[in-house]
């Protein structure tokens, strides 16, 4: 599972013009499920996201996590994170998990985050979404569970 995490001042996601999820200060997580991913991958990403210390403390150091700052979390499924650009100019998505299994693992990611005491706003799986965010910093990080084990 691969995730792009952005620290934001605010963010929202819309589907068909309607807001399906919105947060103030917090993190936006774009999550892509790779073929062969398991619940262990979802757990790894959830643990990293919830424990990520990217908010400034009183000394201006990135030392605080979401809970410490009372931040929000917006999680958006994004299979294009698994796009392979090594050949040609059109991305190949052969490495992305199929929709049924990918949605199950996306839901598992959300469940694991909630089990850690964080309520997550979300997009709509497989929908065309418009995501608005104000990146704070900017701070953008990439986490890949395949590089963890």
C-alpha cells in the first residue's frame, strides 16, 4: 500500500458537486492499494499516519502528531499512485489491486485508523473526485508498506 500524506490547513473532497468529506488543520492521505497487499499493509499505513509527527511544537520543531494538535484526517483512495511510468508516456496500472479487493483494504485502512482513536473523513471509492486542499508548509511525505518489511 502506498500513501502520499500532506499536512494541510484545510481540505475537502467533492463528488458530483457535493462535499463528502472535509477537515480543517490536519492531514490528507491519498492511498493506493497494490496487488498482493494485505491487512498488514493497511495496519502499517494506519500506524504511520496516526503517529506521524509533522506538526510544530512550541519551539517550531515537527514533533507533534494528529492527536496532539486535534487535527483532522481526510483519506482518499487513489489507484493512480500505483501508476508505472517506466515505459512510454501512458501510465500502466497493472500493479494496482482490482476494485473489489482494493476497496476492502481501503475500508480496512479506515477501520484501523478509527481503532486508533482518529475519525477520518473520506472520499467516495471509485468516484471521480475533486479534492481541494491548502498544503501547509508545504509538507508532503510518501509512505510505502512494501519498503517497510
